[in-house]
C-alpha cells in the first residue's frame, strides 16, 4: 500500500482530537476525510503535513516513515483553505517558491513553473499579481505551487469552500483532471458530502476524533455502518425499534396513482420544487415520509392521495 496511517493520535489538553486513526490509500487515489466541524479531519491533515506533532502513531509513504521528518523534508505538499499565496509576488514567483529549497536554478525553476501553469490552465499568467486573479485562478496557482515540487502526497484542506456554486463544479473536474495527469495520491478534507461523492475514490467518515466508516462513496451512501453514517450521509426515512434500525432513502420510494400489491397509502402534506427534482412530504398511518421524484415525471399536488412502493433496509 502506498500510504499507511496507523494509530494516529493527537491530544489537546485533555481531549483526544484524533483518536487512534488508521487507514490506507493506494497510489494515485483520491481519499476524502469527511465529517462535521470538530471531528478531527483537519488535524489529521496537519499531522500528515508536519504542522502538528501527534502523541502517537505511524505514517508510511512509499515504504518510508515520515513522522520524524520536518515539513520541508516530507514528500508532501499542502494546499491550505486560504491558499496561502504571497500577495506581493507574481503568479510565477508564487508557483516556483518551493523550488528555491531544492537547489534548482532560477532559469530551470521558471521553466518548470511555466510548464505547471500551462497544465493547470494558467499559461500566460506569469506576471499577474494575486489580487488580479479570481478565486478559481488563485486555487490553480496554489495547486501549481504544490505540484511543481513533485510531491508523493498532495493534501487539500477544504479545496472548494471559498468558491461559488458554479465555480465549484468546474474546479472539482479540474482537480480530478490534474490529479490524474500527475497520478498523485491525494487526500482532501471537507464537510461537504457532494464534494466527497463527486471526487473521492474512498471516503473516511470522522466523528469526534474517530473513524466511523471507510468505504467508497457509493457504499457509504447505500450501506451505512452505524447510526452516525446513516444520519450524516444524505437523507433517510428511519424506523427504529428496540431490536433494529431500518431506513429507506427518499429516492427509493416510488409513488403511484393507484394501489398495487405491497403499497402503502399516504397523503401529500407538502411539495417542494427543487428544479430537477420534487420533494414530497407524505403522511401515512404508520409514519411521516419524504420521497423524491424527478420533476419531469408526474407532479403530484398537495392534498393528493398516493400509494407508496418501497422496502426498508436494515442498518449494517
């Protein structure tokens, strides 16, 4: 395995912010550390990058233990949430900044910097100032600065949080394209499930310093392992008894005009139009449920009687 993290623990005062965290990542993969605020996800990233010293644990990258190394010695680059660019330097000066620690001549550094800027879509931006760039362009400069030093591991801290909705979609695709071009193992931190589902090969779901589940995006959505993953990931209709917890996702409920075998009668209490989908809040004799259907299909009115076809799944 290219990256192995074992028993990573970080304590602030009397609180374990990261509690015995272990995971692996294959070379060239994208891993997302997902979780709510305070779950320990950014602290893990900072421990990997060398900006925090864990109380215990081990991190091996390409068969090399790295926790004893300083941040400058680690084969890792980090793109911070704030990007950390130098406003008084030009785009090319920001891009090649890390090369001055690697005994690269300025001429060669500029050549390598220009090559990286072309890959990230900033060809010809060499002499622009940072305050002349859009948020997406600044993020590309931060990526170029991290990639030019040829790291083995790329760390991204909330890479899409400073971007508007449309630019976020563009940058998700850009980061995936750049990551595949360099075949670089990447770990990114986010609290946004849509970012995680869109980009990651595997998701590490954190809660209160511990890992709740490690799965592919599809598996963590369809097969949550415990109540926290079920509650945190997506939306669900949940039925709990003393013996088990069952759930059904809103999109798995099919609505019909007429009763069929194994359908449940309900009345639509509320309808919410969301563009591509319509969300229905439905009351039945047993429960209040939320169902989602495509808006191009038949749209039901509030007060309509419908018949629900679905099957609960038992939480793993």
